[in-house]
C-alpha cells in the first residue's frame, strides 16, 4: 500500500470517528457484504450469535477419543529423559497420603499423629576423637607412660590401692566394685539409666523401683558419678564403655541456647542439671578431653544464668528464690568446674555467699531450707551438712568458728543408720553430704564417723539375686527415697564409700583452697 493510500485510509477513519451518528451508520452499512446489507439488523444479530455458539461448542466440548496427557520428565541438568503417558483418572493416592491421614474439618490438629523423625545422634566414639590424639601426644612426652588425667590421680587404681590409709577397708572397696557392677547391669541400651531400674532388657532387679521415670538426665548423671569417682572415664577403666555411652546420651539430650547448655528434666529441674554438670566437669578434668569442654563450659554458663539474681540461690526453675538442697548441687558443679580450669564469674560466688548468709545462723554453723533454721537443728541436718560443705568449697578456713561449730554438731549427731526397729531406714542424702564434710575436716571426729558410716553401708548392701551390689533405704525422718528408688540409693551409697579417693576435682586437700581464691567479700 502506497503512502497516499495509507493517508486516505487514515482520513476515512477520522471521518467515521468525527462524523455524526447518521453518517457513521451509512458508512458501516456501505462496508457490509451485499447479503448482510440487504438483511434487517435483528436477523444479522441472530445469525452472528448462532455462529458464535457453534464455534464455542467445537472448542470446549470433550473429545472422548483424546489420548492420555503426556508429561515431559527432565533431570536436574535439563536434559529430557523420557515421555510418560499418565492417565489422570487412574492415579491412586500414595499409601502415606491415604484418606486416614488427610486433614478433615472435623479433625483436631493437636491430636494428629506426628511422623516419626530420625534424629542424628552423636556416636559414642566421637567423644574420644580428640582425646585419643591428646593422650598419644602426652604418652610421647612422658616417655611412653599412659595418661590417666591431670586431676584424677587420686581416683586411679593406685589411688584406690592406697585407700586403706585414708579409712577404706577391703570390704568397703568390694562394696564399691559390686555397686559399679550392679549399675552397669542396669544401664539401658541407649546409654541412659532410669530411676525405675526395672525397665529394660536382660536380668534386672525388680525391687524398689523409683517413681520419677521422666528424670532420665538426672538418673543418667547420678549413675555416672560413682564410675567417675572410682577412676573410670570414657577413655580409661573397666567401665569406660558404660561411661562413654552415658556421656553420649547426655550429649544427645542437651538443650542449647546461646552458649548455655541445660540438662533440666521435667521433675528434676536444676537438680538434674547440677548432676549432669558435675559429670561433664569431672570427665573433662580427669581426661583433658577437649571434646567435652564445650559441654562442661555450657553447663556452667547455664548455672550462672539460672541463679536467682537477687537472693543468690538456685531452685527447681531458673532464677527462682533458692533452697539449700539445690544450691548444694550447683556449688559442687561450680567447684568441679573451677578445679577443671573452667572460669566461673566472680559475681556467681558472691551471690551464692549472699544466699548462704541468708539461710544460716550462729556464724554459719547451722542452715535452713529457704530461711534461717529454728531449734531443734536436728530437723535441718541435711541442710546443715550441705551448707557447711558449700562453705568449705567456697574457701572457709578450717579454724573458722562457724565451720568448727557446725562440724562439731555433725560429729555429735553421728551418721544416719536407721533405728533399732528399722535398721534399713538411713537418710543417705544427709550421710552423703555429712561424710564429705567430716572427711575434709579430718581428725578424730572423722575416724569415729568413718568407722560407723563405712561399716553400716557394707552391712546393708544386698548380696543375693539381681539386687546384689545395690542398696535401698526405707523412708527416714526427713528424706523419702521413693522417687529415686534403688538406683538413687545405690549411687549415693557408692559415692559415700568413694570419699577416700574421690579427691579430684571435688574432694580432698586440693579442693580446700584459701579464701583469696573466691571473691566473696
């Protein structure tokens, strides 16, 4: 088309747009085909609508002869692999998406079964990856001798061999061995222990199970402590496999939050965490295995975080006003960390001192639970033992009047060995703490205490059946063992009999540092 024709066509369109309606109608009619131009307008409209309906029918009505839809399948590189013919009408739901598992309006989402998810666990041998190299280096430097840990010499076999010089007997050492055997036999396949020791495979004791079945972290940590106390670690000792699997379970069961590692249980709370913290700090201190340092430090950071910022104590939940019983486990863990070379904030010690001051009377000789005690002090004997041990760990010198008076009171009160009517009714919670206090203080009072405490435990240990090597004590005046059961009683008794060589990192003369080591004032 020439430029002149294009211009003429543009002018004709302008005329149509700018002319009146009559002129536009005439031009349009003139542009129709002759047949349509001769038809009335209603007939033209009818004819056009019929043609449109027929056209739509041809396009959208289904064709039963249509073949199945073909899908092109390509791999990640974009290359075509094959063409699959899929009949959409013949598709079936996968069994994992059956109608039973689909969400319906009537279903409560909270009641829907969750899929089982396999979590990645830390293999037990991962604990020794760093320690193996570490010990190989030390063996080379020391001329080929084995390394048993920088702070565990008192717990090694040679330490136990000389235990008689510190008050042990052949019978008490045999009791420790039997207790470790019983604990090892009641470990669960996943590495944990349960206060209900009767659950699990194999030959097990069924007598006196504990009721706190969901305090798994606490039970596992408490069971580990006697092994560590006797010199067993995850790299050395007769029971190194048991210790290794127990630590691995705790590692896989930790809650991490910004460098703070928690092992709190539902019912155990800070009790559970304190015990686990002691286990990791001791295992690290005894082996220098730096694969454990992360967990020991993380446990300490959580203890610092959980301390009551006003009163200075610890209780079941973080930052609650404290009680002496929970405080005892946290102070032991912090002392263990200090002996392992792990930093504890000065403010933590100062706050702990504030709490102990708030629950003590007579220059720190006697202690209550959450408040100062009233007479008679015998109703508070477990707390008195805990308070005195904390003071020792926090730097009180032996000659301090309050400490001396409290130790004298414990000596006069003697170990808890039940009654004539119930000789198996001892309070092992009191015995465990008070024995440590008396051992650290030494002297004639310790000799008298030790003979009575040691021989009583030897006599009360089970010697037959699946209970052989264990202990269980009935309800006593201020401590009920039903929650922890036979596992709890056995662990506490074994640790009490290990006080002779369970020196480091918690016990013995090395733990009794001067007041300058603790910024308490």
